[in-house]
C-alpha cells in the first residue's frame, strides 16, 4: 500500500483560488436555486422520517479531547460513518446511483493523492464527493478573515487542496469537516472559483435546522445524482 501523501500539496500542484463566494444557506446546487433545510425536507422528508437510527449509548466517562487528525478520523469512523450508511438501502428505490461512504482509499486513487473520506459507488468509482477531516486548531472558517497572515494563508491552502482533489475526480462538491464545524464547498467552474457555504456548527440542532449529520447526508445525496455530481 502506498503511503498517504502529505495534506499540503507540493508547489507544482498548488491551485490558485481566484474567487471565493460565501453563501448563507447550505449551498447552491444550481444557479439561482438555493438548497436549504426546506428544500431537503421537501424532497427527502419522508425518507428521513421513515429511517430509524439507533442512538449511541452515553459514555460513562467524559470523552477524550480530540487533539490530532488521526483521533478525529477514528471518531468519524465510529460515530458518523455508520449513521450515514443507515440511509443507503433506501437509495435503491430512488432515481439515484447507490453510493457508500468510507475512507478515501476506498475510491479510485489518482497519483497517490488520497482524500480522507469518499462517497463512491461499489465498483471502485471516482470519489464523487471528497471529504477532508481537520482539527480546529489547524484550520477553521474564521481563518478567512484572520488578522494573522499565516492563518489566512492556511485557509487558502486548504481550499487549494480541496479544489485540487475535486478537479482530480471531476467532482462538483466537497466538504471540510472539523471537530467544530462542517463546511460544504461547491466547485463553480474549472478556473478555481469556489462557492463556500456558511459553516454548520456541531451545536446546530432544533426544528428547521441543518445539522452536521443532515448536511453530510445531503452531500451524499448530491453525490448520488448522476446529473449533478460531476463538473467536466
């Protein structure tokens, strides 16, 4: 097995991001058409209501603080991946390509670059929606307007990495997930322009609220749509 390449792209693979649009809703899937909680429930409300997900038992001791990306990856695999997979069987009854979620290595590997997470079909397909896992002390959306130049540079570096992975797999959607927030991202064109959604905090909950899990699930649904997941 080839080792995972560094998450920092080499100089020759760095991608300039000429324009970043920050959207107030989860993201825009088509020009002029907002996709929000209302849209998700309108199209998938019955499916979501009919699917039961067993609650996780409360730990008997305080959870260990997440201090490294491998620790966060382990938590993702344990608590999030299984819940996203609970909805997979219902896709067979809808006009969508069934996809699954797993570590990035499970999808097609291009030039030995491996995103952290993949939405893909069972036949080792391209990564239809690459996911990047970060710890918040290394990257967060607040870095975009930080007064610290190194933090602003890191914000752009991660978006450069995101854009590069999307271009490799011809994917339209991607996301960055950290221990504090989910940031859905849409590739607008081949020129490096990105639409970055407003971050969804882990604390988000309540009626008519897009939670982290719902946002991830909806990204998976977009990756299952043959008419929309690619940008060639």
